[in-house]
C-alpha cells in the first residue's frame, strides 16, 4: 500500500512540479505529516525530491531528473482497460480515437500484460443507462464536446420545461462549457454564463437532450465566431457535480401535486416518482386518515410528467390538486371505464 503511494507521489511531483504538501495530501488522501514522511522515504530511496519555500515553492524533482516508475503492473493494465465507457465514447464521437489508442497501448505492452488487460473486457461491462430507459445520444452532443475540449464559448438554445402544464419556453444565452457529465444514461453540460460588469458569473447545468441549437459565440466587439474563454484552473468538474447535483435535480421539479395515497400507494410512490422530490414529500406528509390514506405534496417536473408517472399507481393515488391535472385523471378514468365496460371486440 505504501509502495504504491510513494510511486504515485513521485509521479505527481514529476508531472506537476510545485505541488504543496497540502495539495499532495488531498491527491493521495493522507495527512500532510504523511506526505513529509513519504518525501523523506523517497529521498532515502534515491529519488531527488525536495521541498522549496516561497511563492514558487512546493515539491520538485532535481532539474533533469525523471523517475522511471511508469512500468504497468498487471492489475493496473486491467483497470486501465476499464477506465472508459464505450457507449459514452461513442456518444461523444470518440470511439474511433479510443480504439486506436487502445491498440497502440496494447502494442507497447509485454505479452503477459496484454493478456491481463484484454481479459478484463471479457469479465466486466459498464452499462451507464438506467433500467427501463432507452439510451439516447443527443444530436448536438459531439459538437458540444468539441466546444468543451477547445474551451470555446457557445450560444446555447435550450427548451426549458413549462410550469403547471404550460408549453416549454426557449432560452438562448452564452455559455462557457466546462464539462460534460453522463448520469444514468442522460448527458448534462456544466458551464458558466458570463455576466457583464461586476456581476458574478453564474454556473448552470443543462440537459443536453434539451439543447435545440448551438452556435459559436462572437468575439467581444466583433462578428467573428469562435470566441474562446480562459478556463478557471481551480474548477473541479467531479467536485462541482457532487456539490450541486442534488440541488440541480430538485430545481427541475417546478410544480407541485397534492395527492391522497392508500398505504399501498405510499409504499409504491418511491418506485415511480422522481427521487429528488420523494424525501421532501414524505417529510411533509400528514397523518393517515381513519381509513389509512395519507395526503402529501409531491414536487414534480410538470403536470405532463406527473400524469405519466402517477397513472402507474392507479386507484392507489388520488390527485387533489391542481384541478387541471385532476380533470385529466377524471377523463382518463372515464375512458378506461368505457373501454373495459364493453365486451372484448366491441367498437365504440
């Protein structure tokens, strides 16, 4: 365990000279005291690593020195072949490049490592999409990925879901696309919307399948397309997503439906409704009535989504509000009664 950490530390210092003890501690998930001890161990092993003070300080290797700790262990070769999602690479338009890189990597490996790496693909398959959902590759995803790679500001047109059954509305704004995230088969773009003057820039997350148009943003003060942005080096996509994903999921739930549920409906609700709103709904639920029914307010994305979701609960869920959604269920119930009240094969 420690030997692997020492190798990682030497490679980190080689690839990123000037990392502080605190930065190395975060990367290696250890304390700063452990980093200091590991640096001493590397020095004793003949690796010329040193710590420098001052503005450009941190840990460095001696000038001209490059550690030769890059030989792959069989386990590392196996995991390297598992480090990407084939479907995600295909969606991004990178499957050909990934296949070529994999072939080049395989050609440089020792035969024993090549066998170990290739065997991992026969034993593990990473399937990103959620169950019961057809995976889709948004049409504009490859173009958006190119903008992410090249740090290119874009004009993004987005269909924002309407509230309370209203039709979606279209929004167009400039966006500095910092990264793409694949979550349960759905692609999201995370970016910064530049603000004029002293106003702070706003970070936004958009579902890529709701992006209806994409164009290069013009250069400031001119009509030439292809404006680029300067990426904030401190931005960490994984950390940002983890910190904001729960809030983003909740923000999508723009409407509220009041329900009265049977005991069985209450048990089944988490299996059909959006998880982002379930906890809030259950926390605010009232006490059961004399026959065991519970009334609660459920956050939903829209009335259309609520209808498609709650219809699965059948008679175990009664919509009390809004009235428009209750009317849709009333009409749906009449249609079902007419259909099943007739003999099979009857035409009405």
